[in-house]
C-alpha cells in the first residue's frame, strides 16, 4: 500500500513538472512568437509539432476507425468490449491534434478560415476538412457513453440508429486524411530524401496507420488494465495482433516493391545518417514485430503481445519523424533539433491526454459494453458471462 | 490574351551595385541596409558565386506551388504575372515555405502575428503601366522588364549573338512549368546555386495526382463499406430469426408434450 502510494505521488510529480514547464513554454509561445519558442527557421519550417503532434498524433488515433469498422461494418461484435476505450482514445487524440495545431499555426486565431476559404488543390485543405469532420464523427460515436451516463434515452436512440452511416463516414474520412498526411510530402520530390520520397507515400501512410492503430488498441488495453485493475481481453487482443501481422507484411512487401521499382536498393547500403534511421524504422517497427507476432506463443502471451505492439508504435513514430525531420535535413542544409519549449509543449499535450482519459474512464461508462439488445451475439453466451464475471470495478486512483 | 509580364535577368551584365535591392526596399517600405540573402526584410538579394552576381527573388511561377498548397488560398497568380500573398487569409501553416521549389517565402519568426514576406512583382506599379522598381533602378540593363514572350525572344537573340559568352539555356522557360523571372548566364546554372532538377516538373501535379482520386475513393469505398455492412448485418439478423424460430418450435413441442 505504501509502495503504491509512493509510485502514485511520483507520477503526479512528473505530470506536475511537465504541465508547469509546458504552461511556461505556452506563455512564451503566445507572447513572443514562434521564433522565440522554437528552433524552426525558413530553412526548416516544420518541426516536432508537425512531425510528432500532428503526423504521429493522427496516426496513433487510427485505432478508432479500424476497430469501429471491425465491430460495426464487419459486424464482429465480440470486439465491442474494447471499442469504447478505443473511440475515446481516438477522440482525445484528434482534439489534442487540433490543440497542437493551435500552437504550431502562426496565426491560430484564423484557423477557422479553412472552413470558408477553400482551395481544393491543397492537400492541407483536404486534411483540415477531414480532421474537422472526423473529430465531429468521433464525438458522435463516443456520445452514447455520455448519454448513458445521464440517462438521456431519446438522443441515445437517435445516435444508435445513426451508427452504420456514421461509422462508414468515419472510415471514409479516415482513409482520406490518414493517406493525405503522406500526400503533403508529394510536393517536395527534390527535398525529401529518396529513401522516403515515393509516389506511394499516401498508401504507406494509410497502411501503417492501420497497423499502428491496432498496436495502440493493445497498448491502451494494457495501460488501462494496469491503471484500473481490470482484466485483459487477451483472446481479442491476440486477434488484433494477427491483424497487425497481416498489415505489417503488406507494408513491408509494398515498401520492398517500391524500392525495387525506383531502383533505390543501393541507398540501403550508403553510409549515411538517413540509411541508419531508415533501417531503425524498418527493423524495429516492421521486421521485429512481424517476426515476434507471427509466433502464436508470443501473440498469446501478454508480455510478448505488449512488446510487439510497443515496437510497432516506436517504429511508426520513427518513420513519421524520419519523413518530417531526418529526410528533410540534408536538403535544408541545417540540422534541426527541437527547442526545450517545443518538447515541453508536446509532453504537456500528451500528459493532458493521459489525464483526461483517466478522468473520463473514472466518471463515464467507458469500460462498459453498450447495452444494445441487437448487439447480442448469436454464439458465445458463455464468453459474455465470462466477460461480465471478470473483476472490472474501477478503482479510484 | 495579353501576355504575362516578366523580368529577364542577365547575370553577365550585373555589376553587383545593389541598386535593385535598395530600390526594392524603398518601394516596399522595408528596413534599409544591404542583405546578401532573401529574408523577411529583403524581397530580393544579390548572391555572389565565384565573382558572378545573381539576383534572387520570387520566380512568380506560371503554375505556382505556393498557390496550390495554401489551404486557404492566400496566394493568387494574377493574369499579369505577379504571385500575390494575402495576409488577411493566411493561417500561418507555413506549407508554402516547405513546398516552394525556390525557397522564396520567408517568415516573420520574431513577430507574434507573423506574415509571409516575398517579392510582390511591384503589382501596384504594373497596374499603372510602370516597370518594377528593381528594373527601373538597374543601371546596366541586367534586369529588364517586359512581356514574357518578348523577353524569351530577346534572350534567344542574345545567346545566338554571343554563343561563346552565354551557355545555351534560359532558366525559367521550362522550370516547374515556366516562371516569370528568366535568367541568362555564362556558367552552368548549378554553379550559381540554382536547382536544375526542376525542368518540366509542374509541382502542383504531384499532389493533384493524389487529390484527384478522392471522389473515386469516396464513392467506391462508400458503396463497398455499405455493402459489407448490409451483408454482415443481414447474416446476423437471419441467425437471430432462426434462433427465435427454433425457440418457438421448442416451446411448441414442450407445450404439445404437456
């Protein structure tokens, strides 16, 4: 008990320090501008906030549309118990992406201009619209949790009836903007290093988003099970692990085919910083988890599955930072490393995500199966009982 | 159609007097002082490469990359030639800085409400029928102002007249689909810090190839997803119906047994 209390205080202190330094950096950012708070320059206009907060943030929230499609479109209802926390993660992820964008934009007060000033030729315009619409869709997908809490049956019924079109819209919007984040870089063929620049950037972004979205579902389940002392849906997570294997195999095959088409294989052996970073991304983020998770024993073991998911997430983050930072440095002839304020604000945003998630999980029926009679499965009543019998009281931290 | 306005910059005639930058700064009310690079306070700058002076400025592309990437359409290519930036629209995403193939747009990093800064091709002067301030100030004729087609003809004439002096290339005719600023040189352009890989690459086409697929992704994807949903949902419904029928049968048999 005492030890538990100590560890609790430790994390609270860490979170406190992060938020305090983040708030100070926020003050500098909004009073003295981007030049005073970041290491960005005319040579390197996009840094950590675009590379991590936006590119990774949106990708890591991809579990939302993937699992929603599995449950509601492919109608595999046994995944429903982990859908709500996933939708919550995705919704928070998107809200935080928008918050991060307000830090990064030079004129954040004019962010709404994208609504009325259209430029359909701009990838950024399309991403802006998709993110706006999809955040709304996610809010609606998550709304039953809030409506249940306050027993608002009529709006609940309306939302439930809208489920199928909402989910389809969500999948379409996600497909568009997950891939379009890759399309952003199609305009810089002479700037982005050849290991990463390919006309298939949007496809790679999409496929890797699905695999990392699945990895995030696993990660989020593990963290929740630790934090809220609830059981792990190992059988479901193992199956998610299998989806990851398929997606990683598809991604690796496409990447190899693309390198071969562009005759870029020799680049893999050049003794350059970019080469090492590329190998890191492929080795840690694709090959290692692909091998690990292909082994049934590893997949069915909670530590093995967790390790595999963690590798996928690390590899994904390295990939996005490679494209946004590593791959642009040689051309820009500058080396970019974020300022402490850029890092502090990023950490603050991530910490806020964790705090809001745990608050929502504490006060809202997030880990409760939506009580929809239609959702009752034809088979597996026993599993349902098993699920309900698992100790799942939420301990107040 | 009236042809576009353009500048022909003959680097062999430039003596590096900096009159163009001085005139530009006066015209655009920018802080006075010689600058050797394009910055937020220098719309044009003289670079020196092994004794050759090269004027840098916005190329005013025929199909501008900045105008295509800007999410709120803050850049416009006017029919006369200038590519203009409207700060009242700008949200500050800096995609234009990232995307410009000539590294032209510069940002007011120290400003808390920053603008993009770049050459405006003296649009107001052009509207009055005047040449740009830099062309008017140039004492040697290194920068000349005129119709784009006329200037291309003039450049060809100069190359033909002195083939030993010039290399046989006009930079800006083909680059990124053509620009309104044309250059002549006596040494290969890559030695003057020019990107020479951009010939015939109309940059906006790279992203448009992806963007133009959106309608088909949405329509095919939508139909596909709806179809799957319809099939899987129907299957569940049929199964439920069958089970309730079974239960009904069981009930009936039980009833009959009793």
